[in-house]
């Protein structure tokens, strides 16, 4: 049953055209290690970030992105996003892609999937 569920999830992602931009945590670590001018962003609230976060990440909450309160000047910089489950990082992913950022990825399933 779970295998069928995962296949359905992958099919939906592929249909939406986001599957290639959803990466697992190991892939994210490898990409961040290879590209020194990169950024790992936790889009959860400051309180959630204080409680638990990935090493080397910076906290720019979803509400800051929604209000335009962020500065990532290089639109070609590698940006990897995460949240708890993937919903908030997906919103930020869409905002950044729409704003012209070219190398944006999100950790598939967020912290819950690590």
C-alpha cells in the first residue's frame, strides 16, 4: 500500500513539473559541499528553527519571503530550501523561481523525511 502511495506522490510531482527540484537530504549535502557559494535555508518560524535545524542552515521564515524581507542578490546562487514537511518550502520555491532565481531546490519531505 505504501509503495502505491509513493508512486502516486511521484506521479503528481512529475505532473506538476517539480520532481526534478525535489532532492533528498544526501543529495542536498553533496550539492552544498560541491558549490561553496550556496545557501541552505530553513523557512520555518524562528522558534521552530531554535528548537531544531540542519547544521549550516540560515533561518529566513516564509513570512519574510512573503513580505519581500530577504536579500539573496545572486540569482544564480545554489539555494536549497527546507521546512518541516515540504509545504512552506514549496511556497518559497515557487516565489524564488518566479522572481528569476535559477538554482533553487527543496528537500523532499522536509525535516520529517530526514
